[in-house]
C-alpha cells in the first residue's frame, strides 16, 4: 500500500497536528506576532526570544499543511540555530534585529499565502 501511495504521489506525512489544524494555525500566527512585537519593542536578548521561536519551529513542524522545504520554516529554523549558538545573556545586534524582523515578516507572509492557497 505504501508503494502504491508513493506511485500516486500521495505519501502519508508523518506530522502530528492530531487533527488540531486550526489550533496549530492560531498558535503559529500568535507566535509570529509575538516575536515581531518583541523585536519592535527592542527586546533582543537570546533568553527573551528563544522560547517563542522554539515553539514556533515546533508548531510549524507539527502542522501537516506545511510542506517540507517551505521557505518560511527554513528562515525561522535558521534564526533558532543562531539563537541556540548564543549565551542566554547575549543580545542580537541592531542589524540582526532588523534582519530577523524582515525574515519573520517574510515567513509570516509566506505562511499566510500558503493558507490562502490550500
């Protein structure tokens, strides 16, 4: 059966939104907005951004609507990797804050476009 699904280009995704697609979408939107607001309020310490960013990546990974290789998820994951390499007290530079805000806005727009196309 698995080979048949693959031949028909409809593989089963191993994601776990447990049928709570609406909740995952709401959580993702909320986390995007929270992170962008924090950056606009000049909150830029690693330990103040990391929890929401980690939750955003985790929730995006659980949502079965998001295809693998989705540009928005890659941008967010890259920033999580950047924060993971920092000490808790480290802060993003002004240029990093500006770039992260731009990347989050771009990823958020791509996520919204994805929702409207499905």
